C-alpha cells in the first residue's frame, strides 16, 4: 500500500462564488462589497483544539497530540513525531487543529524540521471534504515559514470525502500537518520530526459573498413600517430567519437574491436576524444583526416624561446614537460638558465644543439633556475637587453659566457625580466638602434660573452614613432632587424597591416629614461573560422592572446606564451596560439589545402613570397598578416562574415585555391564565382580580435528536364543574386532559426532538373547551447526548484528582476510541476502545500530584468519529487540611440538630479558638457546620450576638445581621463562576437569597429550605438551610470536593459595621482563590478536626472593598472587617 493518500480526480471548472464570503454585519451605513483581507493567527501555547492520528501501513488510529517545550514565539509548539520503528516503514503521523469555520484563501505556518523534506497539509472544508497538499521543506536549521498558497491549486493537491468534487467549499473546519515515512531524507534514521507554531489563516482579496446594511437607523423601526434591509451579494439565493429574545424562531424563508430582504410589517418586538447567502446551494457568506419594531411616540411628550438614558457625548464620543432616544420613546439623556473643557482661561467660558459635539443636536431634535456639572479644573485646586474659596466660587460660576446657556432646554443641573467615591480625580471626599460646594453652587444656579432643578449629591455607595451626613449638614435646603445611583447587579431590579423606600424615609426624617423628589441618574446591568454580568434577557427584564418600580415610587427621573455599549469585550462589565450595541459591534452600529425594546415598551405603557398601588398578597408576585391618561394599567411579574389567573372586564390589552400585544374582549367578565416569568406583562384595562394558579408547563433536560419529556399541570381547583382542557402547540400537536371539579390535573407527554443545541423554548395555547385561556411557556437546555466534562475531585483514597466524565445520555451504547488529556504540559491518553452503555458514564481520574499553582487542562475524546472537547482549571489542594463535611441530613427548623460528634468551625473577632472559647465574646462569635447528603448541601450556624438587627430583605440582607456563604466547584482558585448565598431573619420572615450564581439568575433558590430562630434570652441566632445540589449549577457532590467561604455580618442598629469570616472573596473582591476547601465525606468517614486557624482581625474599608485580611484555618480562625460595600 502506498504511503501517500491517493488523490481524487480534480475538477477543472472553478467558480468565484465558492471562494467564500467574509461575514460582514450590518452597520449604520451600507458596507461596500469591496475586497477585504482577514487573518487568523493561531499560536500553540497549549494543545487546546488539537488532536492526532497515525497510520501504520494498514489502519488509521487515534494518536496523542504532543507539545514541545519551545516555539517560534512563546514557549511551546505542537510536535509531530514519526518513528517508523514503532509505526512501520509505510506510515505517517498527523496533528490536526480545529478551526471552527474560518474563511481561508491561503495559510502559512512556522516549522522546525528534523529529517524531513516534505510536510503534508490537510484542510477540511464545510462539506467535510479533505484537501491534501504536499509542500517541500527546505533543508535549513531552525524555524522557517512555509506558505500554502491555495487550498486546491498546488499540483500535489488531492481530495476525498464530503462533496468529493475537488473544489474548496469554505469555511475551513480543520487544518492538519502530516509527517510521512517516505519524506525522511535519511532513511537510516527511523524518526522524522516537525515542530509547528504560529499558523496564519488568510482570506485575502476576496469579494464578500454577502453584505447586509441597516434598513433604518440602528434597525429601529416603528410599528406599521415595512421592514426591509438592503444587501449586496454574488449569491443566487438568500435564506433568512428571525428569532425572538428567548431564541424561538419567529419566521423563516428562502428567496431569490434581489438586493433587498423584505420582511413585511412585523409586530412590535425585538428580533434577531440571521441571513445565509447561497450559490448553487453552497453557503458563501451571511450576516447576523438585531432589529426592533417600536411604538410610535411623540418626542415632545417623552422629553418631558420620566425616562431617559446616560450618554457620554461630553467625553468626545460620537453623538450619532442620539436619534435612538427619540425613536425609543425616551427622549432624554444625562451628559457632561466638563468644566475643564469649558473654562480654560479663568472667567472665560467657551461652550462651542459641547454645542458642536451634542447640545446643538439635542436642541434641534427636541431631545432633553440633564447636565452634569463636573469635574475638577486644573486652574483651581490643582484639578482636585474644589474646596478652597476660590475654587468653590469658580465652580459655582461655571454651573451658573451652564444654566444661562442651556437652562431653557435642560431637565436640571446635577452638582458633581459620585463625590463620595472620588470621581473626577477628587480626593476631597468628605461630606462636609460636598455640602460646602453645594451651598455655593445651588444659589448661583438659582440666581440665573429659579425654576431649573438643582440636584445632588449623586451618591454611589448607599450603604454608609455619607448621604445622611450631608443631610445633617443642611444639604436638603439646597436641593430640588436627591440623586441616587442604586446599582445592584447582578441582583435583580426588585432590590430597587427597598432602596427607594429607605432613602425616601431618610429624606423625610431630615425634611420635616416631607419628601423631596428622587432622581435615579445611573442604574443598569452589564451583559457579557463577567461573573457579575447577566444575560441579555435578564438585563431586559431588570430594566423594564426598574421602570415600573421607579414609577411606583413616583421617581422624578430615571436614566438607564447607559445608552450604548462602550466596546465589544464581553468579559469587561464597563463595556456592556448599553441598551444598544457599540458602533463597531459585528451585529451592527447602534442595533438594539433586547433591553432597549423592553425599556421602550415600559416607557410607552407607563407614560403619565400615577396613583400607584401594589398588591403583595401572593408570594413572589409583583402586582402593581397605575392610573394613566389612557386608563388603568397593571404590571405583573414573578421572581420564580408561575401562572396566575386574572379576572378581566371589557376590552383589555395584554402587552409583553417587548411590546407584542393582543386585545382580550372579556365582556361582563372572564378569566385569563397568564404565565409569568422574570419580565413584566402589562394589562391595560379593567383587572378585577389576580389569583395564584397551579397551572404549569415544564420540560426535562433535553438532548439533541431525542424527544423532550414534558409535564403539564392544570388548576381546576376553583371550578365547580369538570373541565376539558387542551394544550395546542404551533406544530399542531395537541395534548388534552379532563380534570374534575376542585382538582388539579397532571399529564406527562413527549414533544418532538430539538434540532439545535442551547436554550429551547416551547409555547402552547391553553383552551378550556373552545375558549382560549392563555398560553404556557416552558424552557429547557438542549445538550449533546454524549458529553465530556471535567472537574477537580477527591477520590476514594483521599487523593486530589482531575476527574474526566464522558456521559452517554443517548438510548444506544457508544464506543470511546480515545480519551486524552493535557495538564501542565503532560499528556495522558486512554486509547483503548471502550464501550459506554446507554445512560451510563465513563469516569477517568488523573492524579494531581505536584500541582503547585492554578493550572489549566484540556481534554478530548473521539467518539463515533466526533471529537468532544472540555477544558478547565485545577488548583493545589492539601486534602488533609480541607474542612470535612459529614454525610448527614439536618432538619431545617431553626433548632440545631445533634452535631456534638462533629467539630464546628469557630469564628471569633480577635483570635482563633475552638468550641470551648465559643462563649468568650459577649458581642459576636459564631460556630458553623457543613453537612450533606445526595440531595442537598446543609449549613448550620449558631451566632452569639447581644443585639440582633436586620432592617432589610432580599438582596440587601447583608446590610444587617446575616450569614453569607459561597459554593464553588473544585479547589480554591479553580472556579471562575460560583454561587454566593445568604440567610437572614427579616421582618418578612427567614429568607435565603442568592446573589451570584453559575448560569442562574440572582434571587430565591427553588427547592431550598431556610429557618432562622432568634433567642433573645440566650442572645443566640440559629441559621439553618438546605440547598439542592441541582440548584448549585456546576458543583457535583460526587467529586467529594467544593470550595467555600462564609461570613457572619454584624449590625447593631446603624447598618453593617463588620463581619466574622472564614476564608475570603465575599465582602471584598469577588475572588475564588480566597475560598477554602471543603471535603464531602462518605457516610463512614470520620470528619476530623482539621488544622488550627491563624486568622486575625480584618481591615475592611468601604466602597465595596470591605474585606477581612486575616485567613482562617481549615476548622477555626476568623477575620473581621468594617465593611460597607456591596455584598
């Protein structure tokens, strides 16, 4: 048999349409179909994405990718080593790198070869066709660059598989490098070797296959508009689909390419759009973008309303996004003509730059600004916050000049921004300094324009006494509005309700019982991949709910932070607060995120809202009513998925979070079932009652290609007659059940298999007889039936290991051809053929001896010809020093179970100590235990505290006496996402709240139990909780390992003034490296006592950075800190 793979016959006909198309997304203007160049460079710093195979003369089999300890750049490269003494005289070795679909016109790479005169390059195209070319390797020492000029043009080119036509069908899926036995110039040596590094994939001088342009500014359309997007293409056909924010396909189609994608008149809402350009059935390009269809609004009316957004035009950013404010029905913005830009010569004010950059545009379009007067000016006090008499007078004159120039168009003048945090280079952060400035600047503005609101103090940290101190110093006498920045992300919008209530009460306390209007001039949630970011649907829900809550509290103005994303780095929170995409976003300049549409909808529905009321009779349900110029409006949402029955009269319009609406003709009265999630649903019309319902549709976790198990319950408990119910799905499937009077019925059934991975949403219309009652929605996640995962674990022998798990969720057995892992440069392969039965798993443990620092790992498995990959990190772990969590369930009732045979962790303020020292402190000390079983993680805590104070609830419980704890997978420092939870005894009863979660929204934890009991006579508080493992996403109890930290917050009536801690990473920087290890012990293992603690008192400070710097030991030891930041 020949060692070279035989070449297939080549087709000589070439079509320019198959050269591939660059993915050019929509922008504010049409992008020309010009030549483009794009390079993708792949270094080899690890073996992520690499696989290997070998040929021994008869059989191709999996091999192990190898890393060399030197590279062309960096410290490593991939090694392709052939030894004919092992493989045979007619053999080859190949290392291949997945590309994931990149456009390719040519490729180059750096090679350091030994005993090799030819290198084979294999490319796999979009059809699965393999293209092989053999390139000469010059006989030189060291590194040299070799170029593959074309996937197909070299005379040595051969192709097989896939389309099997010899043509290149991009994009490229894989590149491989082959060392053949015949390519050894010195055949007396059995080895040939190639080191490969710095691969560059180029798509050069290619006419884009498809170029999409915006059909309106930012693809922001008004209801009733014909939605059409122009494009340029060399394709003959375009295929398109639109999706809703939850991922459901709304519509799809395929049509001849004519230069305009005409989607007709769309209902109000947010839409994702995907377009594929096809030539002779082969994809040659495409694009993705987002669109919105919004209510028609009156700019003059919305410029006087409650809602707006923060912009940064004063930072010399492009004001091209300004039209979005008017189109979205929020024609107000907050911005800053900086003092240092305006006054460059003492007493001389030049507003020309601010006018040209954004204020002339605002005046021309009727968009109303709130103007921030800030920050320092180098002409006065060295640019610091003004405190000298001269600087204070100069700032006041600048603010007055601003009022003179723009008072007729401005919503108000804001005196500085976040003085308490030292923004603008200010180090004079004392409240006395701010009030001194306010007492000068406010009268100066009022002397110019008595009716122009002066607002402040734009406080960022609402959890200290800084704001109250400004009130004590007389600030309220100089303010028309109190400015707050009540950020709570990633915690949901519900936290805003408590904050507004608390600040209004504080204002009344210092203002003779009278309120002063509240202005929220910054508030928002970042999207992206950061641990404190949220997904785009959650951002949209929180922004809409915040609009409702600010209307409930009659907040004067609410400005979302901010209008436009600052960038495209998903890991950076500051770049992802926007309601619109950044100008350079691949989805198109200023195109809408779902939050823009949800905010626009809320602003439309709540225009002129007043006389708000809230019904709190149903737990977890937010039920808020308003009067508006158009009649009564009710906003409903739930912090946990649930259905409610609403009683209606007359015509009632029901509008979802994104503006889609329908009219229900209820006549003299009828009931409707509404399925509620985290975003508000609006009812405009007469609602005479809202009651809880047990009606629900749920889906089990789903797997690609397999039917989805569904469960439907229907609540007929309030009916005096039997009910025949139907649930009808868009594909025509119908499920029916008949339920007796006064009963709740349930039925299990199967839905068709999902065809795509990720979130899967189904919606069914609910009927009783022929009467439509509403619709039910259910969501699940669709995964591959065979998956590879890995996590750090403790094995049965008590050793730290990397545990790789290949799960087969399918109904058929599968064969694992190869399972390979790379950890710290060391490769481990389980190469034998191994069968994994249906619904079973293959588990491989890899010892972690010698790990001295956080180390990343990669793994790959070849199963049925498919390459599965996984990656993660492990960290050093001394198993014998881990806190032992006994295998024991507890009764969650607020009475400590008998845990006397288990040694607790003891926390005290100044020194470590064991149980005997527990009662030594009369102010605060604590002891706690972690225990577990197969269903739950249990936490038991007893706190000794002379005063119990907890004024808050929900996300703010950390401000009073409470407990917070974290749960993360693996050893400390390994996890990048984790869970942070807390317990407290509130005025509403015991609460368990989750602030951070791995892939789960903040809020309550379904299926958990919590009990908190205070014994005033004994001055003790007992906290107990059980948290289901299924709610601790990413944490697998079978690994016998997790990492955690725990703090006990202390408050004696003036907010949190300290805490006891075991570990860190909670009250200060969110950092899993500060957690401590916890070993989940088997039922028959002695939990032991662990090592002694060495913690000392903490040194926490404010501004969200409070953190005990002492580190507790495995069982005892504590740190304390005076922490005033967020949780």
